[in-house]
């Protein structure tokens, strides 16, 4: 099993929208990948509730059967739509 964790900090304003709007949009896009990419075994997103100086705004925790499954997920067209 491979655990894949990604954390992001967002700008206060980007893409003509405020941080909260962009956070919710990004979370929804990530969450939409579940069920579209077979390699995903576990997939959780979370928004920062502590808002401390050292915390991140959005975190993704996911699990895959192998490194190959993770690589396949990362190359999947649905994943590419979210990130590129």
C-alpha cells in the first residue's frame, strides 16, 4: 500500500476569486475524482480549521495499492483535468 499526502496553501485572492471560494472549488474538484479513477482506494480531503501559521489550507490523504497504481492515478485524464 502507498499513502499519498498533499498539502496546499492558497493565496488570499487568485483566479478572480477569494481564498474561500477557491478552497471550496478545489476541494469539490478533488472529491469528484472518487469513483472516476479505479486506482483510488482511500481518498479524503480536508480544509484547515485551526488556521495557524504553520497549517495548510487544504490537505489530500489518499491510498493506492502500489506505486504503479499511484502513477496511473497521476496520469489519469480526470486527474489531469483537476491539476492542469
